[in-house]
C-alpha cells in the first residue's frame, strides 16, 4: 500500500495543548495520492522532491518559528486506501480534500480551513455552454478531490474518467463527452487548439486538509499553518506546478527567470509605493467610516429599543390588569400584539447582529453555564408553540460534563434560530427530535458536544441548501408565506464559526431537515460552578417589601412602565430624569435611603456612566457603594462591559425582561443581607 516514506521538519508556534499532542503522537503523519505530480514528485536523477506538499512545508518553515514539528508523509496509490488508513489511525491527515461536507461526513473526517483555491475551466467544442445545464464531463481519474468538488457543486453533470489531458481533449473531439475539466492554469494549452472554447466555471474549488472527526487539536495546528502563510501562496504554487507540467519547482522558476523577475519586481515596487500613499489616505477614511458605522449601529439600536420597550411593556401591564376580568377577546388581541412586537424585536436584533458581525465588532463573552439549563430553556421556549400545532418534540441528552464555560447568548441564539425554523416549517402533527451527545475530545480540559435537530417539516431544495447560510436567502416557495428576514441561518453560521464549531445540514424537499451542530467547550472547575449554583436563587416578591429604588429615566413612557412594575411588588420608587438629579438625590438623602439605583445610560445633562462615576467617588463611602444597575437600550455586549467598567453592578437591556430584572434585584438584595 505504501510506496514511499519521507520525513521532513518545519517550525510552528504552538500552544501547550498542541505541543502535548505532538509529544504524545511523535509528529503528524500526512497521507497523499502518489499519482498526482502537482501534489508530489521526485526527480529520479537528483532525488529532488517537488510539488505542492513540499512547497507547503517549505513555506511554513520560512514564515513560522519557535517549535519544531515533525512530518511523516506517506504515499498511497488509491484514495479509498488512504481514507481507510485515516480511519485506522495509520495516518493523521489526508492531503488534500475538496470542501464537500457530504463526502467528509460519509468518510468520517473533518475539514480544515481552506488551504488554497483553484479556478476551473471547461474545455468544450460546443457553441453554447451553460454550466447550469446537464453534461457528460471528463475528469482526470487521479483527481479525486476535483471529482468531489464537481459532484457537490454540479450534481447534474455525469462524470467520466480520462487518463490524461490529451485523452480528455480527444474525448471531446470524438463526441464521447461534452467537455473536459481542468485548472485554469492549463488554459494556454487549449486556447485556439482544435477549435476548443474555454469556459471559466463560476464555482471555485476550495482545497482543505482532512483529519479524523474529533481531532480538534490537530485541526487547530493545521489551521495555524494555513493562517500563517502569505495570502494565496499555495494557490500560486499550485497554478505554477499545474501549468509547467511539473518540470520545475516554484523556486526553480524564479532562479531560471531572474532577469524578468527583477524587471517586474522594480516595476511592482514603483506601483506599490504609489499605492501605499493612496492606501494610507484610504485607511484613515476607512477608520472614520468604521467609527461612523459603529456609532450608527448604537444609535439605531437605542432609538428602536426605546419605543419597543413601551410597546411590549404596556402590553404586559394591560395583560396583568385584565387577568381577572372576563375579556378573552381583549387578552387575545394583547397576546397577538406582544407576539408581533417580539417578532419585530427579533428582526431588529438579527439585522443589527449581522451588521455588527460584518463590521468586526462581535466578541466572545464566556461565562459559566450548565448545558442542561440551556436545553431546558430552549425546550420551554418552544413547548407551547409546538403543542398548539400538535408537534411531538423529543429530547435525548447524553452529556457527562454538564458544567462548562461558554458564550451563552451566542450558543442559545444558534439553537433558537434552528428550533424556531423547525417549529415554524413543520406542519401540524409532525415531529421534532433533538439529540445532544458528548463526544470525546483530545484536548485536556475541553469537551465536544454534538447537537442534532431533526424535523419532519417541509424540507429544502438542494438548490437552496447551497446558499442557506447566505444573508437574506430564503426558499422561494416559503418566502411570501412565512415572516422573516432570511438572516437567521447566516447569523447561525457566523456564530458557529466564531465559536470554532461546525454546522452541517441535510434536507429532502417535503420530508424534513436535519441540522448537526458541533461545539467545543471548556469544562468549568468544580469549585467555580458550585459557588455559582449557591448564588442562584428563587425570586420571592416578599424580599422587596419596604425596599427603596432610585430610578434614573428620562423617557416618561419607560419610566411609567418601570414604576408600575416595581411598585406592584412592594418596592418604593423615586424617579429622576437625568444624571445630575440622580447624584443630587443620593447626596441629599441620608445614607441607606436607597437600596438600589436603576440607571438609564443616555440621559440629558449627565449620562448614566458619568453619574455612576460621580456616585462611586463620593466621600461618604456607604453612599458610594450603593448597587447600580444599568437599565438601557444600549444592549450590545460591549455596552454591558462598559457598564461594568464604569462601576455598575448589573446590566438589563430594553425592552425589559421582567423576570431578568427581578432576578438581578433579588441577587443584589441577598448580597446586602449577607
């Protein structure tokens, strides 16, 4: 099975976990197909090795430092034997695979980040060639990854093996196939030859490393080497080997054409110097534009959330007042009003989240969480809606290490979007099955959780599956019937990528869909989560009797809602309209007058941050330590961090979630008692 065995070294900056993995395994074993000289070849006379695999190692060695990695490369003459070797742990990596998630899942391997891209051409003698039509297509039989790419992106094509470029060209001439597929670097060999027409394909091939499922540490090492290499370096090398029939190395080409390279080099330097001046000006403009975009997002969020707080707040108050009255129609209208308001809020959040992700302002905020709690919250969130449609929802939960560190908001957002769609697109009397399983992880202190969500809904077409994670994409047959922006799945994909996980989707039109999300979590220390569990408490309104709240809120509608909610629980509330009035109230009243301050942020004369600063710096230390909670339409994660950095003790986003507000108040009052 093995035809050659080579050992090469290069250096790589590694974490402690990655170094431990390498020490345990003694290096990384890479398998490759020996019948592809673009990947690897050896000069029989000189013994010199060539191809993209040696170039990859050479580039990594040149641009990285610190720790030495050992690579064993092993040649295979058959793709299935190479996959079998990976499954049997005889090798660690396959070099290379196409970004075809269906094949990867079937063969049991995970894909790295894209190592290089490969533009493709169709060589044909047809007058009219449209890649969306069905054709019989010749592909070199040794190009397995290329076949995977075509099968995934052009499922309507029938593939036929050919032995060589010339063989494929002859098959086109003889009418045995409609076209022949090759890399665009081969275009000159066919341009004007035998009346061939050269058609550039729109779907670029992405080449990746393949590792066995669950090898997250190894995948991280490989992704680091890809990230550290100069942009498009491997892409350029692949094109060079493909176009020169593998007769010289990339460095050899530079050596043999030094004069031309020098002339081109001087010309490029002159152009670069001119562009640098322009780039500096553009960079300054870009920074200004980015700051303006960030400010715009904050302003939009604040301006929309403020009236939304009034709409949802008054709806809740009216429901409470009508609870004991026999007015079912009015209650029904209020429920629908609240539902519409929450849908609008969800759409607003989606649009703002996508804009923030694309502007680079989305960050991770990891805290302790019990995975079982996430599952329970999600179940409760969709239980009523599923019951109304008589949808059977079943859960299996096989997780040993439940206590983890995670960005809870983003994790929940991922599954809220997926489950929401499952309930929305599953007809009455259907079913939804959720399976949560813990997988083995080779990185100490971490765990992997795979969540599979299967429904018997309307399903999706194969055409739509190719663009499901694109912004504003919606299935044509449902876009006019069901509300939504088409941003939910795009945000899910962005969040999964941000968390370093994977997501795969399968669907059959009319039969249902299956989403599989895999995320890695850091396990929480036992002492930490035991302390957290002790902090959690049940909300008991009796604890609020006689307590005094100072509310700083400039908006009269929002103030009226907050006053009504708070006073119904037995709290006494004083209201001020700006930061200056808030500070003066604290100074003027005796120590102990106020138990908690609820502070809006954007207020006239003095904002909430400045008011908090003034209070925290009062000479009376007892007054300076009054608990302060931000109640604000500034709802982003950085707003929460800014509130904490300003000296506040909590952050509640508008529209106000009443349960969240009382949980925060309960925790603060309990701490004061202790």
